[in-house]
């Protein structure tokens, strides 16, 4: 059993759920919690972001929906509207090694609910460069930047250079 806290659906809700993976946990919540099911249904158009944290760690930094759960885990699920506090952030990215064959820009758009606009890119067999804009809620854009760093992507913020 894991302890689940649901935020963003009015009052904070708590539940004990028996699930072995995040995908199974979300399926149980959709089946057993009408408010969560309704929010997920309304958010199917991409207007809602559902972020899942296990013991304080964002699952999007790990195995996402395949993240295993164990007895005693504390799970927090934040459901929020995508349009709150939007920001447009320009970045230069450098990819190397194994990152070159990975769909990192596509992945962040899917996992974090941000818009990735590729302004320019160049890829060789040894290195890749991308000039991108990220658009989305401030918290999600900040999370994407951290996700890039944890995945070994070098980041340069042109706004920081202008100072």
C-alpha cells in the first residue's frame, strides 16, 4: 500500500492504494475517484498537467509511468491547469554521446506539457546543438531545465549572457 495525496482538485485528498507501478496507481485512481477521473477526462485536451512525485522525487526524472512503487511510499499527485503563470524561455543546448540518439526534445514536450520550439539545430556524429524556446508554466519550464541537466545536456541561457 502507498499513501497518495491528491492536490489541485479542490480540497486536498488522501488515500491508501495498492499498486505496484505509477501507471497502475493512476488507473486505480481514475476508476475509484470520480473527481480525479473527471479532471483527467477534462484534461485529455492537454489543458491539465498531472505531476507525480514519489517520496519527493518527480517520476518524470526516472521511469515515468513504469516507476515501481513499494509499500510505504508517499505519493503526491499535483493536478493543475497548464495556462497558469506561462513563460517563454530561450535556451542553447549541447548534446553529446548517447544523448544524440535520444528524442529528448520530443520527450520533454510529452512528459512536462511544455511547447518546444526548435529555432535551429545542428547534429554531427559527435555532438548536437539546438537553439530552442520552451513555453509553459514557470514551474514546468524550470523542471524541464533540471531534467535536461540530470540527463547530461549542457544548457546556456542567452538571457544570462546579455547581462
